[in-house]
């Protein structure tokens, strides 16, 4: 089910409430009656999560674009490519992006709302953060302010330093420079422990698992690329160690 057609629907704001619902209300030209942090009790939970994920991606991308003060064409193109926005929805998505960029509030309230909704699905939050990493590096420059923004989002999402470092290496480092860092393992670990870590990561980030946890199918490219990186890192370690 494509999620973008629901981005500016009145039900989206009612479904989400909280700062994201308020932002959508500003675009729609009116305030939503139900403003709170969780989804509307009458809404289908999976749809609420999918809609919140999609809106959250747009808003946090816009806020990150403000971090270094410049929105480049490469970043915009990366956003469109990674999140597979249909041509007939680009205008609507652009309205949300512009509204978030002009919004005087910081990104923290939005990140906290997303973190609260997906607190039991950290792999989904990691995929969202991974998408932001892609956009940050799209213009070939990793601005310190963008890295700081990503780190703060990571903290709000509940990730520890090791997890953030693993994501940073996987998304912004030369992919195979340190395959151990990509899997979040150390060189002194046994083959069995490394294999277990790889299997756990692969299971957590399998597209089917993530969609079941609330990630819209429109974002499947992020998960597919993440799995490819995880598998490539494991293959490289296996090759180095002569694992079978």
C-alpha cells in the first residue's frame, strides 16, 4: 500500500496528534481536534505507524537540511530516490518539507514522538536514521552539523554510542574498511559469535520484518540496501577468517 497519498489527508493529523499532527494542521489551514503524542485510539495501529514514519522522514530530513544551512540538489534527489516518492505526490511531500523547514521549533519534539511510537521496534528507527545518513552524504560532504544532528536523533531514538558508530561506518565510511564495525563485533570474537551477530542483524533488518513492525513498503529500498551491506560485511569477514 502506497503511503504518500495519506501524507496530507486530514486523517493523518488526527491519527498522529502531537507535534507532527500540529504541523500537518498548519498545512491544512486548521487545527486538529485531537492533539496528543500517540495515535488516535480508533486508528489502525499499523497504518498510524506507517503514516508517522513517512511524515517523520520528511520532517527530520527538512530539519537536517537546515543543520548546515544549505539544501543541495543532490540531497533533494537522494531523498526522492531513497524514499520512492511517486511523481504525483512530490508536490504534497514538498509542502510538508517546506513547512517543517520554516517551522520555528527544533527537531527534538518530532524525533521524540517518532521514538515513542516505535520504542518497541528499534530496527525501524535504525532504518529511518539510515535514510537520513544517506541524505547527509548525498552531496559528497558530511558537514559536522549534520553529523551532530544525526547523533542527537540517535540519542533520542535510544541508541548507544556503539550502535551509532556502527551505523556511521556502514553508511558514511568506506563500506569494507572495517566490516567488523558494520556488524558491531570485535576482531577477538569467535567465529560462532560473529555468525550469531550477523544472523541477528539480518533478521532484524529483513524487509518483511520491518514492514510488519510498521515501516511502509515504500521505504523498502532502505532495508534492501542495509541487508546488502550487512551481508557484504559478513562475507568479507568470512573470507578473511576462512570461515565455512
